[in-house]
């Protein structure tokens, strides 16, 4: 049984408008607060660079601080966004659906944070060392601030997004699209698919592709194990 009765279209529209204003207000406050501390945030970013960074345009440093503040503000305001979104859609869900949605959302957030931490603390420094190793002979590295920040953002986002693989696998098994036995049977094909996905998502260098493909394979095996346990409980076999 659903928690509330269905409202009219205009009531839903008014509810959506009210929650959208709350999200935009929290985002504005978060971005402004992040801009106040943008110098400290920038110091953390710059500390990851193995060389001095340069600006190639008069406003590049200001734009970099602004973009960093926007990214930090989005992260800080994301709990408000997800809460408001949940409050908007949850009245239309059954209790069992709400429980599943809450668990899935929590797992997605934890996996994204795990992927981002994996990229930042374990993968970033080795990747930068390899990239710099090709700056030999007449090739001299001179990185710009904007490009370095963009690279860091993409690097972290790619790993955080790729770590959602277990959710995708468990969702497909839960919907009956695939079975654990089928996934195990086509393991070699899936490994090739993971390598192709890593090649598409990462910069065009073999090391970063392998650095992403290896944890994806481990996540696949863990997801397959979890799917088998859940599938056996569901089927009673």
C-alpha cells in the first residue's frame, strides 16, 4: 500500500518547484562557502602535481578557483539534492520499493566514494609518474592549471562511476535479465568487455586502462559471488 494518495498534476508541479528552490538555494550557499575556502582547496589539488603549474590566460586562475568551488559546492549540496529527490518520489513507492531504493542508493554512494578514494590515494601518483616518464629528450613537461584540474576531475569521476559495476550486475540478476551461471559461463567475454570499457573511459594509455580494468574485474567477481548467494536464496536451490 502506498503511503499517500495521488495528488493532482498541479500539486505535484508545485511540490517539485518548492523542492527545486530548496536544492538551488543549498547549492548557491555551498558554492559560495567553497569559494571562500577555494585557496585551501586549490592547495590540496596543486599538492598532487609533480611540477609547478602555469596559467595560459589572464583569467585562468580565477576560472580554476570558480570551477573548483562549483565542484566542491555540488558535492557538499548533493545530500540535500538526494534527500529532496527522495521526498518527492517516495510517496509514490510501496514500502518494499522504498527499502530497496534506500539500500541501492546507499550502496551507490559508498561505491562511488570507494572508487574516488581508490583513484586519488592509490592510482593517481603512479599514473602521473608514468605520464612524466615519457617527457624525455626534447620533450619538456609544462602543465597548465586548468588542464591539470580537468584531468584530476575526469580521473576521479571515471573510477567512481566504474565502481558502480556491482550495482549494475545485481540489478540485472534481480530483474532476471541474466543469471549467475550465465555470467560465469561468459566470463572471458566479460573480461574483454571490461578491458574495452577501461580503454574507452580512460586516457589512451595501456597503464591507466589496466589500472581501471583490474579493480573492475575484482568487483565483477565479488558481484558474481554476491549474486549467486542472492539467487540461491531466491530460488531455494
